[in-house]
């Protein structure tokens, strides 16, 4: 029996199986799906049925309905119903994430129902299951990296470093974004290594690294080729006497340049 199957040991579970199936059936009418979602939400109040009901609700996240407004409303309803259950849903949430191709809603829910100490073990296991090895579709990995980059937990920042070596250019780029946002100084050397790596052909990645170095003010003295890339990717910028990348006025973001001009 697969994870998405329920026990059929009782009438309650049999009813939940039907409601769970209809809740993720894109050919069903929205009003009928919503009725099943309400039935599943009601069943979360039953201790014996809660786990099955939670799985049934989570299944709705994996289906995309053509009518986008209805799709969003149904998912928001599921989100609200599961959020009120708090960290009690973490076992089902983790298992469902392992077997789901898209987990953006799951991660959003995780951020609401668990504190950093409750979240981290789950995220650590998720990173192990979705490491920097090749995968045909990196979208799930990208969702994980986005979430890690938004967290204040320094462990999430450190977990991003491995993805600088991912084979997918999009994964590497958002990893750089996340590391800059986290200000993870332990990532300075890996970022400088990627910047100097001639096999890295993505200009936007190298430019974002140089921009990040300027934003963070890290000392880059002794790092090979940084001056070359600063001159090339941020024209008018320089490395000052403290080893920090200083952006030239013409390269500064417009709002900053306008502010300094007033």
C-alpha cells in the first residue's frame, strides 16, 4: 500500500479515501472538490482519522486546476485548515514532501506551523534527499533553495553552500542569491572559487557574486581574479584599501544614486 493510500479498516477511512480522491480530481466540479476538502478538514478533529485526513488535504497541493482563481482559493483553504493544527502535522507534511514533485505550498505551511528548531531537522533531511547531484527536473530543489534563502536560521544558510556545485545554472544562481541574503561568511571562499572558475560560463552568476561581495563588504584580498571580474562586471567599481568591493556611482542602483544626488 502506497503512502497516498489510506487504511480501509473502517467506514470513516473509506469515506476519506473517496473525499481525498475527489479533492485532487481536476475533472470534478470545484463545488464538489470543496465539499470534500471540508469533509477532510472536519475529520482532522477525530484523533483516529487525523493522519489520513491531513494526507488527503495535502494531496490538493499537488493538483493544478485550470481555473486559477478556484485553484488558489482551494489551496488557501487547505493551507488555513492545516495551519491551525500546528506542528502536529509535521510527520505527514514531511512524508508528503518526499513524494511530491512540487512543494512550494508545503514549505509555506512548514514556515507557519513549526519554529526554527522544529523545522531544521526536516529541512536537513530534505536537503539530503535533494542534494547537488543531477536531476532531470530541478524545480523541487529550486523551491527548497528559495525557502532556505528566506530563513533567518544560519543553518539554512550553511545548507545552501553545496548547491554552488549543482550542475543546473538556475540552481546555482538562486543559491548565490540565498547566500548573499543570509550573509554567510563561510560561503565567501566557495563564492570566490566559483567566481574564478573558468568552467563557470554563466555571466549572470558571476555578476551576482561580485554584486554580493560589494553588498556584504567582505575582504577579498588575496583572492585570485577578483579585480578582473569587478572591472568587467561592475564597470567603474574597484577594490578599496580594505579589500572591499566598492561600486562606482554609475553602477549603483538607481534609488541609491538618486538619494546621494539630492
